[in-house]
C-alpha cells in the first residue's frame, strides 16, 4: 500500500511539474501582442522586464568601464603633456617653434602626396622637385626639434616615401637612315607607329636635338636623335614650330620692288 501511495505521489508531482512548465512556456515571437492570451501577455511582459533589467545592468557596467577609461586617458594625456613640456625645456624650444616645424613637415607631406599621384613618366620629368624635397627633409632632420616623438616618426616615414619617388628618365634614341631606304625626315620619324604615331609632333624631336639639327628640313644618315617621351607639344615647341613656318613663308614669298 505504501508503495502504491509513493507511486501516486510521484505521478502527481510529475503532472504538476509538466503543467507548470507548459504554463511557463513563452509564446512564440511571431505572435503579435494583440493575439496573446492574458497568461501569455503576462509571461511576455515578465520576460521583457527581465531582459530590460539585464540590459540596464550591462549598460551600467559599460558606463563604468568608459568612465574608468576616460580617467586613465586623462592621466595619460596629462603625463604626455608633462613629458612634451620637459622635452621642450631640455631642447630650449617654444610651443610656437613646434607649431612652425609641424607646418613645415605638413608642406613636405602635401608635396609628397601630390607627386605620388603621378605616373612614372610624369614623375621622371619632376625629379628636381623630388631632390628638393629630400634636401628640405634633411634640413628638418638635422634640427634638434626633430627628436620630438611626433616629428621623429613622421620624418622617417616621409624619408621612405621620398625614396620611392625617384625615377630614371626614359630617353629613347633613333639613328637616321639613308633616304632611299628609310625616307627619314622629322615628319616621318614622328609619324612612325613605334615612336609617336603622329607626324605633327616632329617639333619635339627638333627641339630635343637643336645641337645637331639646325634646320629641321635637313638631317643626315648616322645622326643619333634623342626622342622625348610622347606628350603634347610644349609652349616652346609650339613657338619654334610657328617660327619655322613663318620663315618658310617668308623664304617662299616673291621678291618685291622695282628693277633698276
């Protein structure tokens, strides 16, 4: 009999626990608030309150961490400022000196960024600017203010960037052949597809070889002509071309005046 009652009690407890767990099951999230029963609404509200309480606790912990981090940052900033002030005192420089030096490096950095955007051919034509930048940076490096951490690292980075700007200018050459074989003249050479592919660019070859080509109408077999990179004619090349055509026109104009 006792065994029977024991089994009955266990069964009742099991049934009660199942009934309680079923009642405690939250309604699916896909079910809208308007569709909830009273018991489901109570469960959802209780769950939301519990979730909200947890979020508020987590938020409070995050705020405390942020406040602690801010305090540590303020201490670090104060220490950094004290360190910088000590460095300035040791070096015998003023805050205005730091600002002026920062501006100088900023100008160098801006020029470096400008040159980095150029292609190799354009960069090769501006090597004088690269050399000037390197010289200016070296002057900055030799000043005692350059040991300040803010500037020291930037100078090293700029020096690396400037080294990456050096390019060798590409210089091509062409050896003039005999006329009956090659029909070489400045017009035909410039029109050669392997050179410019545009005969109108012949003044570029003429101006690049003024030392050996006095008259652009006359070139000789065996002459080695320097060929600049293909590019639009410069203002000097355009002026030379206009002068050439003006002289040709004057030479071909009929003589005027009375015969005596």
